[in-house]
C-alpha cells in the first residue's frame, strides 16, 4: 500500500513532487478492502 501522494511537477511533468500523505480514512478503507478480499477480516469486525 502506498501512503504518500505524488503529483507531476509543474516545471517538468516527467518528474514528481511530494504532495503529502494520503488521508487516514482513505488508507483505512484500502486496508479494510484488502483484508476482506483475503477473508482475513470479517466485514463486521473491522
């Protein structure tokens, strides 16, 4: 899972600029989805 956000540089679109971290809720939802997909986490317990 990726936790950081990167955007194309305004000066050179071939390069990336650090844009900060992803929101906690977004990371949590991705983690929950991945665990449910692997049947590691029951839908009601996460």
